[in-house]
C-alpha cells in the first residue's frame, strides 16, 4: 500500500510540475510579414464579382507568430518587375500569350503604399481602388 501511495504521489508531482506556463508565454515562431495569397502566391478575384464602375480590393499584410506584437510594425509595398518576370517564367515559360501583365495605371490606384500593423494586431489592409474597368477586357 505504501508503494502505491508513493507511486501516486510521484505521478501527481510529475503532472503538476510538467506544465510550465513559461513555455506558452514565449514567442514560438519568428515574426515575419507576408502578403496573404492563394496557393499560387497570387491575390486574385473573379472578374464577375467586381462592380461595374469600379471596386475596392484589399491587399492584406499579415504578421506571423504565436504572440501578438507589442509594438507597431511598418509595412511598405513596392512594385517589382523582377517578381512578375519570375512568376511568368515559372508558370508559363515561353508562352507569352498567357503572361500576367500590369494593369494600366489609369485602372487602379494605391492610396498608400505604407501602413502600420498596430501593436496587438496581426494584419494591415491596403486598399486598391479599381476604376475605368471598361477599358480592359476580362
């Protein structure tokens, strides 16, 4: 009986000391900013869903990690011809008829290219105003 009681007490001691809250208070992952996209790393939306005169899309910048940030993080977007060329090469190789292209500048507007992910938050939403959609074909 004494052995059983000793085993139970040792088991209880292990269970109580095994759950250390400290591990869950620490950041488990590296903080990185990313743009939300689909599985092909493209933010897309069907043309049928767009309003006729113009519409607003949101490019979402997200902050990874297991804990909320305790200070604001500045996110700056920039155009990259290199990324567009790499995307076209990897998806369409030499089939130039299928290459992704930039929209004409009169068809969209980024009101801001810089935003903050505020402390305690994990995302910032960049609005993209689409306009003059009748100038482009679906």
